C-alpha cells in the first residue's frame, strides 16, 4: 500500500513542479524594462507555410539594456518577422533597417509598472490555483484508496505529506512573484 501512497505523493510533487516551471516561463515573458530575448519566445513566424518560433529563423540578441536585435538568417524573412512581432501584441514596434530588425523598449512609466505587477500577481494566482487543484486531486485519490482498504492513519499521513508539498510550492510561487515585482519596480 505504501507504494501507492508514494506514487500519489510523487505524482503530485511532479505536477506542482510543472506548474512552477510554467509560472517561470510566463514571468520571463513579462518585460520588466530591460531587454530580454525571452519576450519573443511566444512569437511564431510563417516560414515556408509552417509557424516556426522566431529563434529558429533569426538570431535574437540584446546589444544593450533597451534594445533587442533580430537578424534573420534569410533576407526574405524580414517582412514575415515584422508581421509576426506586430501580431504578437507584445507592445513593441519593429524598426527595420534592411539587414536587421530592432525593437526599442521604452522606459516604463509608473502606471505601466503597476499594470505589469498586477499581471505578475495574476499569473501567480493562476499557479496557486493549479497547485491547489493538484492537491485536491491527490487527496481525493488518497480518500479513494482509504475506501479500498487503506488505514485511516496512513491516509492522514499521506494527506499531511501532500499538504506540506503544497505549502512549499505556494511559497515558491510567492517568491517568484515577489522577485519579478521587485525587478519591475526597480527604476
């Protein structure tokens, strides 16, 4: 029986780690005033009829803190890359000089910083909901095992283990959000 409980707890932990990883990816896409190539991770370019990640059709660099430079590997990709960036709604206008596309990040206003912090907190809340949902599913699974013959003490211990893992992951979510908020609010 303990193998079943261990597998339930391990599965819950693995799923919660995935929720944290997802949060990290989403937070990296929120621009904090500094140029970061991760802002463009969700941008897909039409490349010979297939949507392709921007990083696979161009070299993306950050020459300074306020600029992202995109150098396509093929000259004919300039226009599709520009269109993809505009369509992605990241709030940046591409500047094309014929050989390279540059994105200039404007300095963030206080109002915009507060909007970004709200977005960060929303992402954090979504991650907390995901973690709590995983906890609920795991505890339901433990209760099902209890009905199938698992002792009440073992079930309570397993629920406590799942709750401890949940608490640890909720603290991680809070820490990620606090770090990102500090990054955004730093002028």
